[in-house]
């Protein structure tokens, strides 16, 4: 899944969640939305920076942008 963050932060595969949390303060990021996917489910976590709370949701269904473009005339 793609990571979208401020242009001031270089994003690569070596970045960990700790890196994003550390940079949230200096870049004035107030919330992080994290999607995780396992074999059984897709989950959404919404974290308020810097000290929480963190909300956890299980995603039951979703549509991609390509799914939506087929239905728009």
C-alpha cells in the first residue's frame, strides 16, 4: 500500500511507524490513518498525534477508484 506524507519527508521502504510518529510533530501532522491487510481482514487505525487515542476498525467492504469509475457515466 502507498504511503502519502508531506513532501518534506523522504518516504522509503526502510521507514517504520516510529519514523512517521517522530516526524509528525515537526510537520504539524495531527492524525495518521493506517491501513493493514492480512489474509483474513483489512483494518484501519486512526491515531491522533502525538499521544493518542488510537481507534481500531475492521473494514468489511471497500471500493477502489477503478471500481467507482466503471459506474460513473
